[in-house]
């Protein structure tokens, strides 16, 4: 089974959402991408349709924007 991907920037909103996602979906079903640690994956997230973080991209390619921590422009700055 393909995993969902949870993208975030490490802000308090993102970290809180990460904890909830891991609890709901399970660590085996989601890949966590922290842009502070993996800046090279920003383009991948944008290509997938991520407009702000935190965001969860489902295995079907749907982008679920969760709450609002930062825009992708803020993440790239």
C-alpha cells in the first residue's frame, strides 16, 4: 500500500497536526516530510498541489490542507 505524505515546516501548528495525523493514520501509513530537514522536497510538494503547510497528500493524490501554518512562499523564504 502506498503511504500518505505529510508535509510541514516545523511550526507549532504543524507539529501539533503531525502528532494528530500519526495517531489517526499510524506511523506505518504516513511519511513525514519536515521542510527544515528536507528542503529538496519543496518542489515535490508544490508539484503535488501543496499550497500551504501542514498538508497531507493521500495515496490517491488528494491534498488535504490542515489548519494553516505557513504558505509555500513562506516555506521557501
